[in-house]
């Protein structure tokens, strides 16, 4: 098996029965099932959703995105071996723990294959819910320049880089471009204050103002649960991004759920505990890949400056990364996933054919 064969880079061309266009993001593709197939699966499998709820097949890939670009390796390796399976395994692990600990459900109804989720349609809350336990990354860069207020929260003087914060900070940002909200710039991924959310909760898709408190509880409780579990394997949970949405259960009741992914090396910073105690940051998440890119190219401003997006896109397209870099990222993802879940991440010889076979035999969803 070649490395290129073991990578699932293209995930929007599967012959899954759908009557809609396939929605493909940076890493996942979503196939909305027909109303008939959705109803059949709900009835057959007893999913706790309304009988006519729209369902989708969500297929992860091994693509790696950083600085809003997709990167590839030499020799036609268009992703990172094991990355997709590692991300799904970690998310599945935390979602299960959240449910067992009475926090909230997720959008996932079924897991047919390590690369595949069957999900219910959710109405997303238009917030990137970010929680931080340490001052690092963009927050540190801003703090170093003299900024002391973040999302309406005042930080004290005298903090040092990578220092643990006294409290978990919730620093939300917009999910998509939201228009007509006072004090909220019409741009994707801009910091917002809690007060802005409370005063305009409907514009952010909250059903009621009390759910602003609820999302913060779910964010903090979820963060603490993951942080405690990572401490047991001597890893540091630095910061993370959660996403939330609403679904209806079988009785038609609205419920706020976790969606997208949680506590993964893509959506979080995770540091090696022993190294951190010795004064060195060793990343066990995508942040390590970002730092490598900044060091790899002679002009890192291309990666950091949003005004240079066309140059950045060309850089990613025309500069395949050395294979040892790709395999190093693979090792980071699979190692941390195996530590978290306690299970081996198995690389498939032909993940696409496996997915087709399972969705055909068990779910009758292949053309």
C-alpha cells in the first residue's frame, strides 16, 4: 500500500443516494439523504428525532487545512494518513463522555465507519464558542501589543506567554458574516462580547436568552471534562472551539446540542505535560503544523496577512510539503488520538471502498 493510497483526500464523489448538491467543507463533506431514506433510517434504527427529520451522511477526509488553505505532500500525497480517523475517534470519545455525564447530546446518530457519521440536521448557533485556559496564540500576540480587553473581558497586567489563566475565559467570535447587529462587525470570525450576544440573542439563532447561559455552561463543563481526562494522560488542554445548534427530539422538543467536532487536535491546542513543566511547549495538535509552516517559508507574513490571500493560495497549491513533514503530522494526530481513546488508529488500504460497501450493505444508501 502506498502512502497516497491510504489517504482519503477527495470525499465529495461517493455514490451516496442524494437529491441535493454535496456540501464540501475544508475537511468534511455532507450528503443530505432523501426524505424517504431519512424516514426509513429513523424508523429502522429508532433514532431519537422527529419522524420527518432530515438526515445526512457526513464523511471526513484526511485533508489538512491551515491558514485557510489546503496543504499537500510530495509524491501526490494529498492529505495526512490517519488524520480523518483520528479526528473522528477523538470527537466520538468526547461526545460519548459528554452524554454519559449528562451534559448534552451531539448531532451524531450513528457511526457506520471510522470516517463516517450519520447526523441529524441542526440549526446552528452562529457563534464560534472558544474557551481558553492559557494565554497563547492570537490572544498573546494582542496582549503583547498592549491590548487588555478581549470580548469584553479585562485581563490583568503582568501576564507572560503560555501562562495558565486564573479562570477559563470564554472569548466567542462570529460564525459566518452576521448583518445588522449593533457593535458586531459584518465579518466572519470576529470577536464579540457576551453583552452583544445577550442583547441580540435571536440574531445569533438562540431560541431564548437563557440559552446564552446554557451554552456557556456546556462550553465550560465540556472543557473541564476534557481537561480532567487529558490531565490523566499528562496532556494540557490549552484552548478549544465548540459549536452548538438546535435539534428536535422524537417528541418535537427543542434541545441545544454540541455539533461539528469537540476536543480534537484540529479544534484545540493540546500541549505535552512533561515538556510544559520543563518550560517548553510541544504541540500535540494542528498548532504544531501551523508553526512548522511559518518556519518553513521565508516570508511568514503571507500566511498571517489576510490581504495576501491570493499569494497564500498559490503558496499552498505550488509547494507540496516534504513527506517527512506529512508523516510527522500523521504521527502527532494518531498518537494523541490513541492516547485519548486507548484504541489503535488503523490505516485503511482503501477507505473509500470500505465506506461504499458498508453504506450499501447495512444502510442501502448507495446508487
